[in-house]
C-alpha cells in the first residue's frame, strides 16, 4: 500500500467515447493546479489512454520502495497511465478484464501519490469491468459526467449516471463539452451540434450544470502538442469553481489515508 493522503477522489466519465472527457479532465486538473492545489490523475482508460499525450508525458514509471512513482507534468500534475507501460503510443494494451481491473487497483493503492487535494480518475467509456472496479474498490467521493449536445450523447451518459447511482456513487454534476463555437468575426455563438440537452439531463437527475465549454481550436492544437496546460479561459475558471463547490458539498472536507 502506498503512503500518502488524498482529500478528494473524483471520477470523470461519460459512458460514451469521443465527447472530450480526457481533455476536460486534463483541463480541470490544470486549473486546479494553477490555484496551488496538489492534483493527480489516474488514467483508468487502460486500452485507450489519452492523458499522457495531452500533458506531454512519457514513461516508464519507477518504484523506489514506497510504491510506484507517478509521472509529473510541467506544472506538477501527478499521473499514472497504462501508456507508460508500453514501448510507444501506438502499441495496444491487449488484456483481458481481470488484468485490467487488477491494474486499476494497483494504480490507486500501489502508487506513491503523496499528499493530494484532488485525485481525478479519467474513466473509460462503457459500464463494464473498469467502471465497476473503480466504483467497488476505490473510495471515490463522487462523479462528474461529460456530454456533448447531441441527443445520443445524452442517452449514453444516462447509462453511466444510472450505473453510478445504483452503486451508491454521488453524482456531482454535468458538463456540456463542445457546447458552442464563438464566431471569431462577430462573436455570435454557433451551436455546431444543435440544441444542447445538458440542462435537461441535469434537471432530470437534480444536478447542477458545472460548465458549458466551447469548441476552442487552441485546445486541440495544444493537446496534440502535449501542452494543454497552457490553455486558460474564463469558462475553465468558472468550471473549477463549480467543481470545487460540488465536491465540498458532498465530502465536507474528509481526508483519506492510503
């Protein structure tokens, strides 16, 4: 078992791939870190890890006797990911469910996280082995759900929300990612994917909308370059505020020792 303490453990998921969940996780971690908080990311998307690429990180990880040492980003975000266990970013992780779930538990309990204010868990798509392992073996405080405006994304995210609720995981709020594009010429908001369903989803589950994040070409470019931590925006700052408030309301500042 690793040594350290973590104030808050929060999962971030969507149920569906392609909604920008990993980018949202990395951006949130960046904004929290910018405020002087100690932040870690457990990349639980074992077969499709994205966090190392977004943060410009490579492996391998090492163990100096007190547990696996996480990688550290330019701004000091601690990260563990299956990407650090393969030769290059194009090598697939081809493992059966039991090995994947065992790695998730090792990433949490076998890593020397140190003292963190927030450990964010970047969840994979779906409602099978990995989410079930996270919910049943890691003492998470709650979960944030990311969706895009399309009705299909809202449909799939509800499956993940129902799974979390059935397993007694607190639902913290919803995030509408790629909600709109701001015209660079006139400033008009353009709904690229049509009317958003995020507020309806939040109302159905009694949850706040933590953020409505726009399509920003710079985010994609910085992520591809491994420099997503350089992005700043008022929307991101407001998201971090709402996130911290939602977590505090659920946890009441509890501290867990690993």
